[in-house]
């Protein structure tokens, strides 16, 4: 099914109006101070947008991924950075699809109302990177508890979350038939874990993404914190990844349109040699090409989101959407820098901040090369390359 266009537009208008309260200066100040948008996230939650994908029976809005894409796109388009809160949408999906009734009732209503933040996804490790099945963090069963040891890196928003989903190995690699077996997913109560077996170390990076390195030293958690079946964690993680890639692709569309809008306005206003620079084809054509590429990428984002909402296979579409949208956004960012010239480097114009932010998505949550490898193998039938 396809969401009603009037319904989609109403959501778009509502988010756009909300974002007007948090203008570019708000985000510029946060970036300067490496601060978290607490007030913005609170407002987004209070108005029901951050609980878009949570069913109404648990206090959410009961919307689909198509609507969620619009929400994140509009935040990006406004000059904001939805990376501060986007994980609450797709990480929550793992609990919704794989959690027990008790886990859903315990966590989802609090997530919907904002009293519980589930913003963090503990997967990546320093020695394995995208080779997730080779991760080394171990969760050993001891009686009615699991004891966790290991290390994670580039885990975002840990310091601003109450809960985190963690992927760890529960069966040694040499005792499984496939590398993807023997992994389990756990719900970590960060309020209890930090300082009691979990050490969090912030990473100083080029964007204000609140990423950290995590160290697990005999962290004990109760067995009821296991999400889904033991040793089935890789499948649980995969179920979240399609939604993650489609949602982040939507953010990239918003970023790209932010850059195109900025470039068009500036090209009309900026005069050199007694004429607006937008009259020159050398300025016009790059802007027009970015517009075309963004609209084409947006079609794939919509296709992926619609398939997801219909519970159809969408792995190929999710990956293609993420690749096309991230590349279109990066092209638009570079174009906008060129149109503004030297002024693009001045922070007051807000271009360089968004330039830094949108570059992330060519690398994360999955790199362009891995997407190409996925399409080559799973769509085209070529031999596996990794």
C-alpha cells in the first residue's frame, strides 16, 4: 500500500513547523559546544514524531516507514541533524519484532512517551568493523545471568540513552557452522551498567554525533535481557538494518535539498560582474544536476519504504537507496561549497557544518563498497567478494 499523499503532506508540514522553532543558529550553537539537542528531542517526542513507528497499543503513533522517512527528511532539510535521535526509530523495531510480551510492555510505552531513551546500537568493534560476524565481545551464561566482556567503538548516543541493544557472541566461533551463528542480542540498561562493568569513552570526531568507545569488563546482566532467542542475534540485527538504511537515505535527501535550496537562493542574490552568478551556466548546471540526482534517489527511498511497510523483501532497495541518496547529498554538498565560494567556509552560513555531517553517510552505517558488493552478489548473482 502507499500512504495517502495528503496524510504525508500533513506530517511534512507539521515537522516543518516544529523545526522552525529550532533554527540553524540552534544547531550551530550545539555544534560549537559539542552539545546534545535535548530540547529538540523532547519536543519531537512530545508531538509524537519520534514514536512514529511504535504501535498505538504501546502509546506510539502507529505510522509506517514512509511517514518516518518524511519526518527525518524534513529535519535535515531544515538544517537540523536527525542523527541525534534517529536510532530511536529503527532500534526500537528490534524490540517490537523480537521482544517478549513482557519486554514490549516494559519498554515501548516509556520509549513512546520519552521517559526511556533507546538511542544506541552496540555492534561495531575496532578490530572487525563491518565484518560483524567476527566480533569478539563475548556474553557468557552463568546461572541466571550473562557476563559480558569486550569492546565496541563508534557507538553513538550512549551518553544520552537509557537503553542500548548489544550484539555479542554467545557460542564460540569454532563451534558454529556459519560465522553468523552463535551471536545474541541483549538489552543493556545503561543507567545500571555504566560504572558497574561498562566504561564509556567519548570520541572527539569531525561531527557532533556523540560517538563513544565502550569497554565491557565482567558486566553482568539478567537473562531476561536477552532479546529473542539465544544465538539468533545476527538475524535480529539484520531486521533493523533495512529500516536504518532507508531512514538514513531519507535524511540524505533532506540534506541534499538543504544544499540545493541554499545554492539556488545564493545564486539568485550574489552578483558578480553586474549579474547574478546564477545566470552563468557554470553555476546553473551543477545545481540542476544535483536536483535531478536527488529526485531520482528519492524515488528509490520511497520504493524501499513502501516495500518495508508491506512486509516485502527490501534489502536490495534499502541498500540502493542508501547509496544513491548519500552520493547525491554529498554531490550537492560539494556543489553548494563551490557556489558559495569562500563564504561557504564561514560557520555563520551553516554550509560547512552540514557538509561535515552529510559526509558521514557515505561511510556509515554501511560503506558504498559494501553496498556494491551486496548488489553484485545478491542481485546480480556474481561470486561473493567478501
